[in-house]
């Protein structure tokens, strides 16, 4: 299968590399010049736990994707949320009538963005539990294991989605065909919508957050707001189960000692966050359905205030 | 007049000292052992801008106030909000039938506390614009000038309140008889209820807060919650005027470069805050009136979370 990875950061590098190793024709697309140069000069280094792989994959910046590029069968979207729209504006030349887009971004509101560029029957959504890190430009650190849920948005997309499933299966990416991927996306958004913003604004790790006497009340209130808006979109979140999934992360033996990605982006690296696609998306969607989401609103505003104070880029 | 200062920190030291200089019989009451010892050994040092005063005032810890102390005419309450109730439990022996209490604490909810110990007709409320600092135990730094608004809670208290006004006038404390001290208290609470909590949780000074694009929306929302609850208590806050007063503090030539007292208490000194008597009081009062105050609720919870994370005492 001819596959473009739109957003070839840590996770995009992992998935691109594993799909390449399974014999697919993979191209990477990313905006980071150092990363592009490193991969062009030395190839993409994939440092697995017990071995290292170097793959000489073609990599382009989005604006290099011009008319003479052939269409691809599949675009795997793995940009930062706020970069999704600009990415798809630039990569139109590789998207033909039969090209599918598989969106693996975290957060909410991407369906609306992708629908501007691709018909609904060509869109696949998913979530993943794989992790990945970058040791530097062109150098991915790939520890642990994971799986990928996927589902076509429209029944017409099912046949091709099952083909993608087979391709991912061969690449050992452990795909699972989901019967309710929207549910999984909302559930994951609840986890990010509590731990990310709250650990960032309180300047603490996940276990420290979990130890707070107010932790349960915070997550109940915020998950309640997510659930009310999800319900308006036809998704009935099991709030007790979602809260249990959040509280499972407090354990210091698993994720407890980690700082969520938003904390690392904003507090450590002074980079803008994805809050508008998590709590901010619930706030905006809530407005449309006339559902009050004051904790999501206030948390979104606090994170944006912190971005301004830290002059985040 | 025989006057006890219940809570002789920086502001209590200023007012006690100035009342003493005007010829009143002043006793200080405070819980800080180093402060008590310093004043007993060397007297209370008042370092004004252009001269220094040493006053040998009697000082007691609250539990030393026992039956053989004579009643006082007036108790000026200047504790931290959370210490008010315990203070009045301890100093019952000096409170007689005709003793008045003049409450100068910041924040809300003190009327309910004092009413447990003193009949309403013996309660005076006030606010002050005087400032004061402590250079160390027993050593007050007293710069600038200010005024004190005061009003009896009950019409029966007016005659004595006017006597207190005269005493404060002689002490050059610039008292003003107020016709709506509750309004002034709520207005001041709005200023503290926005700048204190938000600068503390965002880790910024007042000018930095004022520069945020979301600043106006934050203060409008929080002042709106205060105003809704104040209205239920019979006080019609002029929200535009309150917002103007808050925004006037952003100026770097006045208070802009300062960090609010809550920031200093919690972030610098790891001490518990008065949030329960500001936003927390609005939240609790709101519950009684079935008025939603989610921004006050969330901000109160965030500050308490921060207290726990910093192990504030």
C-alpha cells in the first residue's frame, strides 16, 4: 500500500517505520527542517528496545507536495491538532478520489476539519496506545508495545478499512476493528481533558494530582461536562468507567510519575498546547448545544493565559 | 478608650500603635510567640517613613486572656480570616455586655462568625486602605497613608460607632462614616476575588495578569458571580465600577508590579490562603441561594489543591 504519514514526529516515525518494514511504500511529511535534513542525510533511525533500524524513507515538508506527486492510497494523519488543517491544505496534490485518510490525532473536532478535504466515506478514525519519543531530529526511541483501534466513519468505508487493518496487522501494529471508535476518542479525550490541563495549571505530575483531596471532584465535574456534550453528539459515555480509567493512571508503577504531554509542551518547552481540541472543543461544542461547561471553559482560558505568560510559540 | 487589637500583625500593629499614640489604653493580642517575646522585651517598634516610635504595649496570646482581665470598650478584629473564630472563643473574658467589636478583616462571611459571640447591635464593620508590613517580630514598617470606612451593622450601634470614629480621628487614622459598608466589603472582595486567586494560580504579578487577552473575561465572569450572590444578600454591586477599580490596579506605576498577598502567602511562604473567605464564601453562599458560581468554585478548589501540593501550613 502507498502510505503518506502526515506529521512524522515521534508517533508518525514509529508507524511509518513499522509500515515500511512490512513492505509498504511509505513517505513522510513533516514541517521540522532539522528532522527533514537528518532523515535525508542519515535515514530515519528507529531505536527499538533491543535493536536499531535505519530506514531511508523519502521525507517532504508539506509545501513540497506538488502536482507531480502521485496520489497515495492512505494518509495517516498524525500532526499536532492545530496543524491538521494547514497540513491538509498543503498536501491536496497526493489526495485523489480514492485516497483514504486515517486520523490518529488525539482530541476532538478533527472530523469537522477533515470533512473539508475528504469525503466522509474515505475517512477512518482511530486511537492508539502505542508510545514513541524522539531522541533528536531523525532519531525515534521506540519502547513498549501498543495497539490501534480503527473504524470507518461511514459504512461505505468499511471494505477499505479492513484492508488497512490487514496492512497494519502485517506491520505488527496490533490493529483492532472498533465498533464505536467515537466512544474511544471521547474516552481518551476525557483522560487528556482532566490530567493534561490540571497537571499543567497546578504544576504537578499525575500521581501528585491523584493524591489531591479534590482530585475526584475535579474529574467528576469535568467528565460530567464531556459526557453531557458527548450525549448531544449521540455518544453515551459510561462516566464511572471513564473515571476508573483516569484514576488507574495515578499509580506510580505505571504513569503516576509522568508529567502529561501538555505539561511538557507548555511548562518545559514553552510550546502552545492542544487545549482548544480537548476542553476547548467541549466548551465550543457545548455552546452549540446550549450546554454549560464552565470547568472546561475556565481550564481552557487558564491554559491560554499560561501560554501568553510563557510566550509559548 | 480601652481597646484590644485582636490580631496584632502588621495592620494590627499600625492601628494599635496609632491609637496608643492618641492616648488610648491599647492591648495587643496575637498568637505568634516570637512577636510576643520581641514586644515584651523591646516594645513594639513602629518604623514610619521619617521617624521611629517604640511603644511598650501589653501583648498577650489569646489563651492568656483570662477571667481577671477587665472588659474592653472595643475589640478591633484583625486576624487572618481562618483564625477569627478561634480568637473570639479565646478572648471571651474581655468581652462584656457593652463591648463593641470592629471587624476590619478582608473577605466575606465574618458577620456570621462574629454573631456567635457578640450581639449584632455591638458590631461595627469596616474596610481600610492603610497598608503595613513587618520587618520582623515586633517591628512594623509603616509607610504611606490611608483611610478607614466604618459602619454599625445595626442602627442601635450608631452612637458608639460615632465615638469610635472620633477616637480614630484623633489617632489620625482618617476614619469615614460609611452609609453602606457592606457594599465596600463586597467591592473589596471582588478585587481580592479576582487578582488574588488568578495571579496565584497563574504565577504572575498584577500587571502581567492585566496584560492577558483573557483578563477582562475572567474578571467579568467572577465579578458577575459575586454580584449575583451579593444581590441575594440585598447589595446591588455596580459591576462596571467594580471592574474599573480592578483594572486600575494593573498600572505599573501603582500596584501593577506587586504580587497579591495570596501569592505571597502561598507561593512564596507556603502558608494557607484566605480563599474560603473570598471566592469560597461566594461559592458557599451561592449554594444557599441556589446560584451557580462555577468560576468561584473551580478557583477555590485550584487554590486548595495548590495548598496541598505545596504542603502549606
